[in-house]
C-alpha cells in the first residue's frame, strides 16, 4: 500500500518511514503541509492509499490540509498524528475530515493496527487494492502476487520494488528514484542493490518462457510494461 507521511520532526519522520517500509508499505515523506497537499493532488496515476498527517507543520497545518483534501473531493483515509491530546483537539481533528486520531508518543504497533483498520474500512469503489499489468496481479493489502495461475512469493523488498514499478507502468523509473522509494537512500550512490533486486524479481516474474514485463531502460533505470 502507498502511504504519504507528512511530518516535520526529522526524528519521528525517519522512524515512521523506516518502520513502514520494513512492514512492506511504499512510503513518501514530506515535511510541510503545502507539500502534502501538492503530493496528494498530483498523484493521479498512483494515488495514495493512506495519509498520515502531523498537525503542527510549516505552511498549512495538518487540519487545514485535511479539510482542503475533502473540499477537493479526495477521500483517501487520513490518520492525524499529534501531541495535542485535549478532547476539543480530537473533536476538531475528526471534524476536519480525518478518519482517525493518534496521540504522540505512540506505540508503532498501534499505528500499524490503525492503518490496517483504515484500509479495511475504505470502500472498494474508492480505492482499488489490486494492481495489474497484463497477467501479473499484485494485491497491495495481502502482498500476494500472481502471474496467470502461478503464485509468486516475494520478500518485503521485492514486494516494495514491484509495487513501485507497477504504479508507474509504462514509465521509466530511475535507480535513484527506486533507492529513495524502497531503501530510503537520498543519494545516487554506487550501490548496485537496485540491479540485484531487479534481478531477483525478473527470475520470479519473467519465468518459464513468459513474456517479459520488466525492462531495462538504458542509462536510466527500469520500467514494467507489456511488450
């Protein structure tokens, strides 16, 4: 599942991003409300499944962002994350259009449970949990992958890499973008970890004489498409 984390505290943001990615979520992070609004409204081809919003952020605060999203007809589930624990604060957060409200400090296990609950409550017509490219299917809730009648077992990293590629079908994705999205590396280092994991995926996805889906884009990175 694709999650946007809007949190300006670097320590908390790093904790959330690392923890969610280790759980198999595809995570994007922004540090201010204006960027959060821009990211969500621009994600037409690959919409977010869940949004975590801090309340006190630079630019628009989290509640303002939530209200603006609802005004624009965007109903992606929103979890408000804040240290403000008064009853009136919780009421204000829910009245802004948020679906849940979690107080800092929090247990990461509870955050995960709340995200799972939000995903279950979301109407199927509103958010699709299945990605498809040709006969390749990926369920973003169960993390189950299949090609035709063949089930494909994926590690957490393989799943994140495949989901990111499938959400950008027919578009080249650079190695730097994949490092940032899947491994949290903020630089184009010399590591060949992307190439290694793409190799793992190819052996599982493009197996048994099936039509190739994962393609190398010379001097750029990789792309998933039907030949």
